[in-house]
C-alpha cells in the first residue's frame, strides 16, 4: 500500500476535490486533458475562402460536417445495436468452459491417514433457451424496434434543425451585407450633403451651423456603418459554426440581390398543416414512443404467466487419482444433464401489478404528449404562414417607401442647391432614405427567412423531393 501511494501521488490528488473555494484548481493531470483539447481544433475541415458558396452547398457541408448530425447518427447506431441485443433473446445462449482442478488431502483409512491426490479435467458446454414466456421477449423486441424508429426520426429532426440553423445564419449574413451596402450608400449621401453645405458656406450662401449639422450627419452615418460591419462579422461566425467549422473561417456568399425571392406563395395553410402532421420527425418520434410504450405493456403483462426454460449441459470429464500404496487410477466419460424449468411467480407483493400500471401510465402519457406536439405543430405552421404573408406585404410596402424616399431626397438636395430648402430638410430626407434602404434590405431577407421557417415548421426541408435552397 505504501508503494502504491508513493507511486501515484498526483493521481491520488487528481481524484480529490479542490482544497478550497477561493482559488482555481490546478494539477499536473490538467496537461493530458489540455493536449486532448488542442487536438480537437485539428479535426475541423477547411473552407475555401475564395469560393462563392450557395445556400445548397453550405447545407450540404453542414449535413456532412456539423457534429450534431454525427451525435444523432451514433445514437441511432447505438439503438440499432440495442435492438440486436433484444432480438438475441430469441436464440439459445451457448457457453463453453474448460475446468481443471487438483485436490490433495489426507483421508482417514482405518487407523491411519492416507494421502490422496485427484486431478480433474472437464470441458463443458452449457445451453440455455427460453422456450416460452407468454410474450415477454416479443414485447421487449417490439419496444426496441419502436425505440430504433424513434432515434431514426430524431436523427432526421437533427438534420431538419441543422438545415434551419444554416438557413437562418445565411440570411442573417445576407441581411448584414445588404445593410452594409445601404449604410455605405447613406454615408455617401451624407458626404454629398456635407460637400454641398461647405460649398455654399464658401460662397456665403450657408451658415456655419448648417455645415456643422451636415458634418454631424456624416459622422452618424459613419457610426451606423461601423455597427453594421460588426454585425456582419458576427453573422459570418454564426454561419461558419452552423456549417460545422470554426467561427474564424471566411465564407463567401452570394449578394442579396442575386438571391431570388418569390412575391407570393401558392400553397394554402391547411395543406401545409396536413403535411406537417404526417412528416414532422419530432411528431413521428413521439408516435414511435407510443408504440414502444404499448410494447412495454405487453412485456409487463407477460410477468403474470409462467416462463419455461431449457438447460442442457454436456461435458467431457477426465479424472486422475492416486493414493499411497495403490496404483494410479483414471476415468473418462461423457457426463452432463438436461433440465426443463417452469418458473411462475405466485406472489411478489404487488410488483407486477405496479409495473403494469406504470407501463400503462407511460403509454397514456406518450399519447397525450403526441397530442400536445400535434397542436403545437399546427400552431407553428399557422404562425409561420402568417409571418410569410406579412413579409410579402412588408416587402411591397418597403419598395414603395424606398422609391418615395429616393425621390424626396433627390428633390430636397436639388432644392437646397438652389437655395429653396434649408439644410435641416435635406438631412431629414437623407435620414429617411437611410431608414428606407435598411427597411428594404430587411424586408427582402424577411421573406427568405419566413420561407425557410415555413419549410422548417412543415418538415419540407428534409423531404426527398425538397429543394434545399
């Protein structure tokens, strides 16, 4: 014990809690964990910073490299293995053993002790098989089958969520890029107004407060542009993370004006809700949970009936023995046994009754949960459909607003150059135009985001005939 304590003091220390609450814990055992954490960074895949990626390409990368899909896949594989374990009960279990034993003793023979040595060697096979159990095995197998379906639907749901994350991050980046273009145009307009004010001041046609007001508007436009650039950097990091790489990866995407967006949707809300209720993987997973719970009821009910098992043990036996003053003896034979066992629990203090009641309650809870999910899905599709129609109307309104703001700004700037309008009117129209540009970009990306949200809520995004963009 002393040798072991001296051999591993660091290991013994690592198994203890920190010595105090007022300072961080550090030990030499941190180093291998830190090395393993560094290796995780090397597992990332590389993004070509010069390639222009479409949304479909980014979704394909995410489905192949996002670790969430791999986690769900491994869980589905583990559940498939659990189904194989449950099915193995349909077959007999065969075990082999080789036994060797030497016994040496002093046996009393008459008035003296005689030394006796026996060497025993045995090769044994044991076969166990459940002949009949009134549905207990089939209940476990059916429950495992349903759980396998549930994990497969959960795997599909992970893909649905990953696709949605990429779409949302992609459209946020498009919005940030569009807002950057709008802010740059607003900054250019502010500089134009400032230049006009300074020229009028140089000719004695404007006052210094007018120039200061124009400079203030330019500074505000510059401030807004820098804020949008920061939002763009964050959006790029979100998109890279959704794809499955580090946030520092540079992903080039198409400009917003090159991404087509419809003006209306032909699908009605009722067919969309109907599709969602038959193809949403989270609802299908809960329906599979109902089947699993029903199988557990059959398994619990089978405990009220007897279980018949067969046990076969063939063995090859060989023994050598020797006693003092006697010659060596040897025997060899094929031995073993066959037994048929009938096991029937007569009384268990209510355990079977309560297990059956528990299984029935779990089944009823699974049914109720599926109803809750069904109602929630219908509400989500309805809200997504309404948001999409609202986005279409806002898009049309933003186009009219942008056109009016452009005309107002141009007229105000021209009138100011002729001395017919004051600078406050020009800066007011310039700010209105900046807001209109921002609203136009936001309205365009809201249409795309609402379309993606509707596909996410209905489950269309993971269907075989779905167009991922």
